[in-house]
C-alpha cells in the first residue's frame, strides 16, 4: 500500500469518515553548503522521495485533534493551549506535537486563520536522520491550514513560517534550508538558495549520477543543544571579526583571505567553527560552474572536503558517519561522500556514477556492517516536488 492509501485508511479508522484533503511534504538531502544557512551562505539541497502524508478534515469548534499513526499516539489542542504548550486536558504536549502546534502558533502570530482540524499523518522520513523529518511535518501542516484557512502564501513564505515555528516554539535555532527544500522542491532538479536574499533557482541533476543516501541508524540525543552552540560560536566570530572588518554582517561577508588574516583574533574553538563556514561558503560558490559543466569529479572533491571540515573543524560528525564516508570514498563510482544535515548521527549523502549505484550500495552496506557490526539502510533517492495538496 502506498503512504497515500495508508493515510486515507488510517484517517477513516480514527475518525470514521473519508478525509476531506490530503497533503504530502518531502524531506530533503543537502549536497553542499552545510551549516551555512544561518550564516547567510548558499545551500544545494534536493527534496527527496521520502515524505510525510497528512490526511485531514475541518475539526469541531476550536479543537484540533491529531493522530500520529507511526507512534500510535493522539493529541488534541486549542489556540488557548498553545502558549502553555499543553494538550486540551492540560498535560504537556508530547515532543512530536510541538511541530504542528508550533505551526499553528506561528500562523496565528502572522494573523492567518488556523481553523480546527482533525488529521492523521504518517511519514517515511526517518526521524533524527538528517533528512529533515521535522521540516516536512511543518510544511505539511502549513499547507493543511492554508487549505482550510482561506489564505494563500507562496512556498518561500510558508517555509519562513515553518522556520519561525521551529525557532521560536520548538526551540531549535535552525536556518531556512530544510523548510525551503520541503516547500520548494522540484522533480529531478537541484535547488540553489542564497540564504541571505532568499533568491533561488534550480539546476539540472546530471542524468549520469545517482544520489545515494546511507543511514547509519545512529541517533544522538541533545543535538539541538550542540546545534545552537555552533550557531552561537558563529555569531561570536562575527562579533570579534567586526572589530577589524566593520562592514561584516555575517560570516558570508568574510572572504577566506580576510579570514586568514584575522583568524588569530579568535579563540581556538570559534576559529575552527568559523573557518568551516567561510571555506564551505567558498566551496558552494565554486560548485555552481562545476555543476553547470557536469564536472562531477571536481564537484565530488568539494563534497569530500566538506566532510573533512565538518569532522575536524565543525566537529559534528561521529565515528559511524566517518566510517560510512571512508568506506564510500574507497568504492568505485563514488565522486563524493559526506555526512548530511546537522550531524551527530543520521545519514551520509553520496554522489555516485549512476551505472555503479547498485553495486556501490551493496558494497557500502557490507563494508559498513563489517566495520561497525550494524546493518545500515541505503537507498538511491530521487529529487521530488515540494509540499503539495494532492
Ligand atoms: C539542520 C537545520 C538547517 C541547517 C542544517 C545544517 O538541518 O535545520 O537549517 O542548518 O542543519 O546545514
């Protein structure tokens, strides 16, 4: 059964009727430009064919009732219970419900109608895997309330509202990349976003490569704390560097040369974090002509350099991610491999010669299991459309 069919059946089980609407919203994988979105940099994600499906109908009075099918949990909340972050009976909202509740909060803050809904959802974006399961949830709910609320916003505006929910309600100080990719994805296209101007365009994904996602299945707790610390270190770097470079607003404004000139002014940890960002922004600029020319060998080198930098300078890798990358980089057909997303566990992204993708995937699975004793999950993904009403 497809997720579409599953969610319609589950909605009927929960609510005893056919849902009025269904939306889907994808996760994403990022090829290059990691931990730069909140530094005004450039990112190169694709929306993937792993997604959340949400079936919904208008609710009763002001009560929104949701069923998280994969967790077999239900929750109800109302606009009045949003601020205390409780359910309708006064109990703390479970973590999963903070995302839809946060979306309702952000939409109401923006003056948009959020009529009560009854919804059921299921997702095959693995949680905590670096594939943006939470952004997909946010984009599905923004679209659901847009459908019932009688208003309409362009995808980027919807992405910004999802980011606001996550920053200010859930408490993760994330950038715009994930919500953007989930909202704006295009089939068979790579997205290129300038996170400062929010201008974006798409690039063709060369036909002769496959994007392979390899999930270590390792999940780390406390990721959001480490994430927020990285972001604070970047802000600290800007504060100190602006004493020498008064025009800078973010690390985007610091060239690699200027950074090298003033790096000694920074405390060691801050210097490492900022160096990753400055060099990664440079890599993501160099990537565009390479992609336009279809020079996968050179593009792949940038991907490999990104992993080394995330491991040694940004320090967001873990041994299992390093193993997955090392095994991948040693295999035929691999142009580039690195951890993707925030890090601390989750997935790697691999750019592979298409005709070798199947052999690569099985060798990677075997090699990783030999080294770690754990079977990974590996699949070839395709670039899919952004969130949509079906
Ligand atoms: C998470 C965040 C994004 C981005 C990445 C790292 O996925 O949600 O905004 O910062 O980490 O590139």
